[in-house]
């Protein structure tokens, strides 16, 4: 959450001349409601089911760059599904960097909306502790340093020729 998956995914897709899919956006379009509304009305587990459906629907598609929600790889063995069907990239960021980004958009984050700053810090810490072992299974790990323009430049440079064409 808050590491720039959607933005960097879009930029990478442009660079590689591929289609871009954001699973959260896909779910919102299919369901006709926001992620926040889905969480509020149906709960987190219903949302996780929709994420699973979205990924399973994308597996057969080619030439995609997909940005997933931060929790998607954790549920229903979806990290294994992602690893089997493409190349995965973990955008790793420090707890402090994530906090500073998320605090600015707290109102748009259903899992953070009603939390205090201290509770958000605690949530980030606990979430990273839980999710990092799963994320670290990714084919590639890119360490975000917090300089937005430099991070973007360095990330995209990894995929400029000559790079090894991976199974996308």
C-alpha cells in the first residue's frame, strides 16, 4: 500500500508497449462501486474473493503489466498463482516512507480511514511483518528510497534494453 504500484506499473507498461491493468480499478469497474464501498458493504473477505476472480481472469491474457492491491498476494495462494503465470516485482519501501505516503491519502484507504496516526504506524508495521515473507518470494525486488523521480528512473531503467526478457 502506498508504494506506487499503479503509477510505476502504468509507466512500465508504456515503456514495454503493453497493456496495463490495475486489479483494484478492474474490480471497481466490474462491481460498479469503489473498493471502499465494497469493504464497507460486503467486508474484506468478499473483496479478497473478487481479487482472486480478477487474477484468475487475467491469467490467460498476454502482454500485460498488472498492479495488484497490496493484500492480493497474501490471500488464496495468489502469490503462487502470480509466480506461476508471470514475473513478479516487489516494490519494497521502508515503514516510514509508506507512512508518509499513506497519511496524505488516508481518507481513500478503507483499511486506514478511521485510524489515528499511531494506529496507522502500528498497522503498517504489523502488515509488513505479515506480508514481507510472501512479497519476498517475488522474482525481483526493487528498493524504493523515497526520491520519487529517482525511484521511477531507476525502476524503469531495469527494463530498458539490454534486459533479459522475462516471462510476462
